C-alpha cells in the first residue's frame, strides 16, 4: 500500500509504502474491544478499601446478655447492621488487570492501524519537529490538515519543541513510537505517523 507523505505545512514530500501485513489487516471489533478493556483494566489503581467487621474499632465484649432483654442477640457491636459496624463484601485492595495473550495484543495494534488506514484517517509526516516551543505556529500548521482530534506518533524520541508546542492543543496527543497503543489510537479521530514511526512500528510488528 502506497500513501503520500506530507510535511508539517501539508505539502507533498514524497510517498511511502506501508506493509499490508500491518496496515491492511481485516479489522475485528471484538479484538479491539478486548484490547481496550485490557488497557483500561490494567491502569485501574485498585486502591479502594473499606473496613470489614474484624477491622473496625470497638470492643469484642458481648454488649448485653443473650436472653431476657427483648433485644436481638449480639456478640459485639461491630456487626454490619450496627452503626459504625463493618462492611460486608466491601471493596478491598486488589489488581483489576486481566490477561490477554501477547499475540492478540499485537494483532489488536495492527487492526487499530489498519482501521485508520482503511477509513482514510491516516496521515504520514516526513517529520514532527518545530523551530521553537511556541504553540501558535504549530497550531496553524496542523490546522491546514483539517482535523480537530488527532494522535501524533513520532519516532523513538519526540522533538522537545514540538512536544511543548502541542501540549496546550485540545484533543491533540503526541506519543513516541514505543508508546503507540490501541486505546489512544482509537480515541482520536485521526492518526498521524512520522516516517520514523512507520519504520519503528513495522519493525516491532512484523512477523
């Protein structure tokens, strides 16, 4: 698959051949759904916690005698039905991460790239670099492409000026090639890859 390469001014800068085994894979929504769930589950902190009956403060002494008071029997006042008592089956500190085979994760990333390519939402840049850290000139340059929401994936290292210039732009994300992932690709309307990013992703996903 051949696709035109643009510079940051949206002018032609040649063309590049994309590997069909990576950018022309049949897209399956169920695989993408599993991958997004995998990512979102993994990022959950799981630090929520409540105190159970054995953890709340209070005495373990029997509050009143077993029979003859007219009240329900009680062993202590840390029961769930008591004010200040423990919580039954409450959340505890745990990991929310789920398992997903590495082959499925690799396939999902190929499908995410392929979905953008097949829908015409893939743009290839020769490079993502800025002369200075000012936001206005970069915003004007990106505005020529006509997208409002985009993920820009650079090479292994992101140009410092470009990163700073795009930091304040709404709905514009910038990631290095190592950080490219299914969730961030799908959550933005347009995917912008530099030539270096294409080479890095192809090297990572081939085979």
